[in-house]
C-alpha cells in the first residue's frame, strides 16, 4: 500500500485531501487495532499514523484503541528495523521516519542510506533517458514539419503573402529544432554523468548488498 505521507514529514495527505483514506468502513467497524498497529509498524509508519486512522474512522463513529495499536506496532517495528529492511526501504525510495530505536538504527540507517543512494542515481539515469528520448522525439517531429513546410513553399499558386507566412513558419520550426538539439545535447551530458555515478555507486556497494 502506497504511503499517503508527505516526504520529510509525518503529515498525512489524508489531512489535506479526502482522496487517501487510511482505513475502510469495514476495517473501522472490525476494530482490529492490534492487527493494524502491527502492519503499520512493519511498514515503518510513525505513531502519528494512528491519528490518520482515527480521522478515517470518526465518520463511522468508531474510536481507536491506542494501547492495543501501540503495543502491536512495537512488535511490527522489530520486523522493520533491520539491516535488510533498511536496504530495501532505501532501494525503493521510501521515506524513513526515524521510528527505530538507536540500537536498531545502527544497522538499519546505514543500509537505508546506501539503498537510497543507489535509488537516487538510478532515478537520475531514468530521468536523463526520458529527457533525451523526449528531445530526440521533438527533433524528429520538427524535422518532419520542416520538410512539410518546405514542400508547401514549393507549391504553385501560393500568393506572396502566403509564401511569407510559410517562410515565417519555416524559420520558427528551424528555431525549434535548434532548441531541441540543445536540449538533446544537455540530456546526453546528464545521462553520461548519471551513468558514471551509477557505476561508481554500484562498485562501492557490490558485495555488501543484493544489487
């Protein structure tokens, strides 16, 4: 389940919009607060997650059981606050909300940071590839338009005014092609850098994690 929490904080998006409800009516009425607490702990949610559940269930006149929730959440956190899970969470780009105890965080946090480092450089590669593909697609599209306009200019029967309009459009398209080519060069440079960063990070992490 995707987390409806703003990165860098513990404010639920559900508080800003009704589009993300943390519990359904059936879940609220079932009142399985221990089960919900364990699941939230295993997912690395902070204790403030209970506030989101309380808001979701208030419309059904159901109040949470904080004691049952908190106790089970602590059990869930023990499955979350591990080196392996730290790596997986960082690798997935998930936010860590500081929920692990210091002795657990000593293993969790370095693995999380390593996973997040790999995630971020892979995202940079993907972003640069997307930018390059988009620029190349714009170049191809504008070149097709340029050819079409140049053919149109050779058509017989155009008035001088019509020819001027076509020439103006040809100049505009040529400018768009130059812009797209500049964007493609910048994207290629960004992709080269991102791929270099990815190789460096992978080399640094290989053998330590299942890359």
